[in-house]
């Protein structure tokens, strides 16, 4: 053969080469290892691909939307394949699956949808109508099985989780040898216009602590506040808007798939208005409570001094 035609020949040590223009581009060695690309005369693994920009393309032939790569063994395997999200028509991503045997088709353990959102332990990053970039879901009903476990090897004041925004780190979760601290940024160098907190007793009187149960747990009565009532006194303790609403996208009718998993009819999506619930961080009440207690202590000490003076 001549020109750029491919040729096949046996080589030393019973190797088989496939090449063009007197330069091999693929070889199969006597040990069964396959090398693809110039310079793979001695592949170090069963499949060795070498090049300036090596790529592997696994493409479906149109009869299925789910081409995948599987690695299996005696006791199970893993699969990496395309993923059809199902909740948004036409949304595709990546699915990671594990199987319990070499013939097991696998169970989805993590997905990355077409928008880059990640679900670990679930097939949809949106759960309980909460849209998020990363969902970690634990389907176990065992209370001691954590959905997320953060661990450090040290025994000192160790950072476990940090929270930041455009202004930098604004909170952390740290551990010591025997405790956990939930920290909000409070350094004096970040503050200005610092004055004493006065009139705390009058503001405390405006708070309306209640006893109630949550609708989903009618048998458990707790102490607390109604968010919008506390918001009028300590607004920094409450998030959200009183009677706030938000738009939520939902599936009116699911997508219809044929026996091969191909989408025959796309899902029909709609938008509805749902409550945007308020929340409260009751720890934000501590400064006001402390100031009110100090005011009460001052009054008590003053009364005690007056009583002592009368008794003498």
C-alpha cells in the first residue's frame, strides 16, 4: 500500500500494528494491551490512549438517549452515562450508577443535570420545591445515618464548614475536642457607629412568645415566635416577607417514553404561586435579651441598695 492508506503487519514479539505513512497509530501487544496514538508502542494499561488532545466519544445511534460507559467486576460495577432529567423536557446530563453484580444494570447514585445542578443520593436536584445547586439526600430511615458528615483529623479549633458571599467569609462551623461552634462574623474591625444598646426592656415587652405545634407534627407543642411578629421588633432575626409568595415550576404531565427510553412526548411544565415561608434565627435575640437583663439587674441592685439604706 502507498500514500495515506492504512496497513497492518506483524512486528517483533508478536505485536500487531495499524498505521499510516510508515508510522503506527495503533498496536495490540502480545499481552493483549491496546495502544492508540503515536508513541503507544508500550501501553501501560489494557487500553492506553496518547496524543496532544486525546478524547473518547461514546455516541448513541439514535435508537436510545442513554449511551454509557460501564466498569464491572465479579461483585458489581459502576456506570457513567447520559441522563434524562425528566422534570424539565429535553434536559440531559450525566448519571453515575452502581450495580450489585456484573449483570446489574445499576442504580443511580449521583446525577448532574443539564443546568449543572448536582444530586447525590437522588435523581433530581430539586426536592420539596427547593431549587439548589447541590442536593445531598439520605433515603435511610435510621436516625443515626447522616446525610452529610464533615470530619477533620485535628483536635483543636478546626474549621469544618465556611460560608461566604461577595464580601468574603461571613460564617463558619468549627469543632474542638468536645464541642461545635456556629460562628457569625463579629470582628470589631468590620463594624462602625457602635453605640450602647438602650431601651431593651421596652422592646422585650413588644415580643410575643407563643406555644404552638407545626401542622405536620400535631402532637408536639413547642415554644417560639411567629416570624413576622418578631420581625417588627428584631428585624435582623427574621428572613423573608410576611405572607410572601414565589413562583414554582412544576410538571403538569410527565414525559412519555417508549420501551427504549426515547422521549415520545415531552413533559408539560407549568408555573404556580406557592408560599415563600419566613424563617427566624432566635440567636439574634440574645443581644436584646442580654441588654434587657442588664437593665433589670441595674434596677434590682438599685432597689436592694434603697432597702438596705432604709433598714439601717
